[in-house]
C-alpha cells in the first residue's frame, strides 16, 4: 500500500462509500481504484488527484496533503546518486536491499529523521 492509497481508502471509508460507487464518480474502473488503494499502480497524476478532491469536497490544506501523498506514492522508486558521496550511494543501495526486512518502528524513525533534516 502507498501513502496515497492508504489515505484514499481512509477517506472513502470515512464517507461510507463503496469502491464501485467512488470509482464510478471518478470515472475510473473499480479495479483501477482498488489497484491505487493497494499500491499496485504507480502514483496518480495531478488531474486524478484533483478529481478526487472535487468528488470528496476536499479543499486547501487537505488537498495539498493529498497531492503530496500522491507525489510520494510511486511503488517502484529509482534513486539517482550520481554526483553524491559514496556514503549516499551506499545508503541508497543498502536501503533498497533491506527495506523489506525493516520493522515499522524503524521505518518510522528513519522518516522522522528525514523530516527533521528537511524541516518537515
């Protein structure tokens, strides 16, 4: 599941919408919506996120948050470390090798560290 998929599913559940009804309202197939929610599709484009916001009545900060989650929701990431330090390249490679073995609390700590460094 991707961050966008998790949020989309939560928004749908909060509103008591069936996947098929929301899919119809967005003009997509239920299979596509399910694939987005479960992280089996790449990140949605801005137009789709905008349609979701319109359909669910999401505005301002919540809409920006949803777009940010969509931007962070590509399930197959490529990291280009060309021009960075050898340590950065090692970090990217080791993370790629071991991400499946990391417990959720470790992932949370790494994300918190990145948020501290980037300011949010």
